[in-house]
């Protein structure tokens, strides 16, 4: 498997995906370029009406479906999205999500991974509903 480290890539799995039709996606539409569909190996949960992904040990992780965007203006994109996601770089303990670099697998049969930023949930997941399909958009359509 080929791996590239590109710090201007962002993996999104919920309301920031294009098909979610959420106004927050406008940040990506205006200041990023769609790169590929991809998966992140972790665990996906439902928090009220929005999704949350967490790191999972390898044996219990599963593919979480999403999209990778190449950020044309990373500084301004992160300024907007960090606020939207409740991520406070100087106060991680109070952050709802943390922005971390993680490997994601591209879904184009290229057998390629890349390092992309992802917003990981920063709260306990015990009381949350797990989304075992790994696809938030599919899950909310079925609700």
C-alpha cells in the first residue's frame, strides 16, 4: 500500500459531505477541491442529530465512509471548520472534537492511503448509538 503525507487534505464523514446538503459544506465548496471517496477505520456514533467518529483499536475498528478534500486555503478553512466542530486548538480538553491527522484509504481501488485531517469526537461514547454501517448519510436516510 502506498502512503503519502499531505497535510492539506481533510476527511469528512457527516454534515460536511456534499450529499448532506448542509450549509457548512459551503466552506469546502468554496475553498477546497473534492479529491476522492475514502474510508477511515474507527467507530461511528450518533450524537443527537450529528455524527461522531473515534479512534478504535484495530481489532474493533470498521470502515467509516466519507470524502477527502484538498484544501486550497487550509488556514481559512480550518478557522471556519474548527469553530463549526467545536475544536479549540488552545483548549483541547474543552473541545467537542479534536482535529487530528489520520490515515484514510481512498475508495478508488488504488490501494492508496494518505494522511488527512479528521475531526474526532472528544467525549465518552458509552451512551451513544453506534452506526455499524459506517455511513452516516445512509443511517439518517433510514431513520
